[in-house]
């Protein structure tokens, strides 16, 4: 992989080259085209392992998409494309399935929830670098409920915020993510819980001056679709901090890429 520099700047295809950009970077990435064609992958015997891996990859993508939807209320805080890392995390979990053959291995998040805890939506400024104080969180699976206690925070000690913006607030999100399994009858990957993208909710605290002591707050969410809860469902909780500024109408607007977020708990 190479990067283009001025004066040659373009995106798209040019002969055997592809040029594209990535979220979180101003550089143009350059790579060569290669590998077997789609028809070769589908038909040639020597590509049988690749066909099995491609089939399994679809299960990883379903899992990744479901996690992103569970974190929908915090995705605007991400400063890079989180799909790739989530796909990779799902693949890591899939490889831990030793009961199914290659090409049919499940993505059982419910058995490896700890692997998602702490997942960051940011590369440039991490949530833990902005908020330097542990937060107590609790997840009640039976009632589809989660809470986080944001403690009293002192600017310059527990809070290291972007000084360009005068206001901040905390956001809390909770969503359901199903295990993904292979259906041998239909030869496709599907949600073990019967629904791929279940419910998610997000709440936001009050805006607070960035240069003043934050008094603390309890943020709580209860999901409505608790009837969906079973052993194949995981509850994914995310915490975020938004920076804000006043617009011409005197209303507070969140600043794009001004904050940070992470997965704070999975239960």
C-alpha cells in the first residue's frame, strides 16, 4: 500500500491501480489490483478454502453491523471507520468456535463479551484521555436495563477537554446484539436470536460548562423489547462525551469529531 502526494492527486481506478481515501486520514491510498477474478473464486477447485472464508466473512459483517447499530447514538463521535476493526473482532471470535467446520463457524459474542469491552470509537483522542476517572456501570439483562454513574469531575484533573469548545455533555447508549450462526438449510448466516438488528436507545445528559466542576450524574436506559432477550443476545453499553458550542440562534450544537466514545460494558 502506498500514499499519493502532490502534484498527482486522484481517486478511483487508473489501469491496474486503485486510489481511495479513508476516514480519519487526509492521505490518498494507492494499491494495485490483483488476485483471482470473481468467477475464478466461485469455480476453481484451488480456491475452495477462499470460498469457505468468504462465506464465514459474511457472518462477521452481520455481527459488525449489529454492533454498530447498537452504538448508533455514539457513531457521530467516531473519528475513523470502525467497521474494519469490528469485522476483525468478529473474525477473532469466530475463530474460537471449535464445534463447527470451516465455512460454518459461528460468531458467538455471548460467549466472549469481554472482548468488546473497551472498544474505542476514536484513534486521535481516546475517551479515557478526556475523562480520567473510572465510571461504575451495571447491566441488568433480565429487565433490559443499564446504568452508568458519572462521578464528580474537576477540570484539569479528571477532565482534559478540548479547550476550543465551551460546553460538554455525556451520552449513554444501550443496544442488543445477537449471536450469528450458519443456517445449513438455507446456507446463509443469520441471527441466532431470530432478529439481526434489535432495539437500541441513547440518552444525553445536560450541557455543562467545560471550565466548571461537573457535579456528576446517573444515566439509565431501559429497552422496550425485553421479550427478545435470550442466551444468544448481548447488551452492549457505550459511553461518550460530546463537545458543544452555541449557534447564531443561541442553541447548543454538538461539534463533529469534537468528542470521544467507547464500549463501557457488555452483558
